[in-house]
């Protein structure tokens, strides 16, 4: 290390000028010294600049100059916190730094919220100036003036509320201005994704089968209606995942495409989503037809070590959820152009809802259905996906009345009643 006398410029062994606070230790490691509340703190690195070569045997690390930038950014933020000048955007950025290990789709949602706030005057407000009324008016503006959907605003609030709560927990704020419920503030225009009836499913499948344009998608639509797979799980399927001999499909990953058009393989949505799915003979035939008609590129694209996908686009890349969403939109639109009785909105996820609802009504054990759907919580299976309406209730009452009439004909009295057990009841 080159030393400097009083008033001289300090340099490293490569004759590069060292900035204030920078120095080189006896072992060759670079050091940066800074102060918080008068107390010295240090960061270290084996490299001064990012382009420097790492000394042999040393673990990869950020350069000292990169570490300095991080430190100075955090110090500026700390000053803003103390002074109460932190903006909403800065608070959200700080909060999102704590959200590690999230899925790519979740990260994309965070970026969308950050970009929106960066364009809004609300994002530039200091957090200590934000009142509950300001928060409500901001969300109302997003819906009434900007035309944002209820679900989109719900997502935005889903970032803002915990971010402001972090500021409360850090003793920066006394109250969370986003601590209110959306009910009563916004008009809920969200359309629930309901299961369609068996009759609607049959009519839609027949239409797709007979249509000269959309018949090529029939097998996919049939599979989604009769397996309940998530569309990202279906897109991720490869030839190795399909066992036609044993009639099983191995679901242990999903295919996603990021906002910057990168294709990635992720684990299933939940641990329970990793499952071996038994399939019926007719579903196996659909997979067989897809495999036989498969138009694979000469060189199959490998995504994170996976190849042999079922469907590819014109560029030789595997199809993703968005492709099938568009196809379903076109199929439903064509159906409604032809028939007077309109078909409700059908998406790949509606197919999943419908499968689950049909299975529940058939009387399948809820725990078995949970396994088939890949739900981590039985409550999701029972409360979200099982659609029991008036018609179903009438059928159940009719069944109970028939059983009671049969008992009377057989001359059974109330004394003959056995204790009721949970497994005696099932949805039909």
C-alpha cells in the first residue's frame, strides 16, 4: 500500500486515489469508515471498483465503492426518517427490501405498484403528512378518475398498508392511515370467477370440438375441465411428466414468463401443489392426441433444465398462461357471436373452479379433493372452490325427504335411528 504524508493524496497499490474515508489495511483489504451518531462504522471489500479482479482464494463480494453507495443511500434515508421527510415512494421501496424470497409473479406486482406511485403526486408526499382521508381519496381517485379496477386497487393497498404499518412499528408514525377496510370506500366491481354448470361445460366443449378454427384446442380445454390443473402447471408439463401407461401426470413445477419476457421454471404455488395426479382414460386419450400432433421445433428450448414442452409458439418458445387466456377469450367471443343464449366468461381458472365444484357435488371426500387440487389448506377447497347454490340445496332436501319416506314405508321408528356421523353426509 502506498502511504501518504500530511496533506498528500492517499493512493492504493495501483496508484488510484482513495476517497475520504477509504483506506487499505495491511492484509490488502479495502476499508470504508463512516459515522452514525458519532460512532464509527466500517465496511470492507477485497475490491475497490467492481471491475477489479478478486484475489485468488477469496469469496465473491461487492466492491468497496458499491458498498459505499449503499451506505450513503441508507444514511440519506435515515436522515429523512429522523426529519420526517421520507416520501411514500421511499417508504414503499424500503418495505419491499424486506420482502425476500417471494415468487417472480409477486415481484412483478411490486414493480407495478412502485411505477404507479412514482407517477402519482401521492407518492411524493411525506409519510408524516398522509392522513387517513388522504389515503381514502387517493384510492377513490384511482377508481373514479383513473379507471383502476377494484382488484387492482386492492393489490396497491396490499402494499401500502403493510408499508405504513412498518413505519408505525418503527416508531416513525403513530397511526397507519391505510388501516381502514375498502368496503364503504370503493365500489366493488370485481366479478367473481364462478364455476359454470355441467350443461354449459358440455355445450362449450361441443362448440370447441365442432368449430373449424378452435377444434385444435379441444384436447386442452377438455383436460383443464377434467383435471383442475392450474394453467401455469399445464404449461410447464413436459413429455417426461406424462405417464400414459399408468395414467398419471407428475406436477412438480410451473412455467412462468416475467414482465421482461424471461421464461422461468418455478416450484408449484404451494407445497401441496406438488402432486402425482391420476387421470381417467378419456383424459389420457387427450394427452395422447396432443403428443401425437405435437409440433416441436428442431431444437427444443430448454428452460432452467426443462425441455419437451407440449406447445410452442412460432418462435420456438413454450406457450405460457397468457397465450391460453387469449385463446379462451376468442373461443368464448366466437360462441357468443353465434348463439343467442350467451356463455359466461370462461378462463383456464374457471375450468379449475368447475372441476372442483363438479367433484365436490359428486360426493368425493373433501380431503381427496384437496389433494387433487393441490390446496395447502382444506378451507380453500371447501369455502372458495365449492359452489353450492339453490338448485343443489333443493336436490339435497329432496334426497333427505325420499330417505324419510322410505323409512316410513319400512315401518322404522325414531328409536331405530343410529347416531349421526359426519361421513354419513355428502354433497350430491
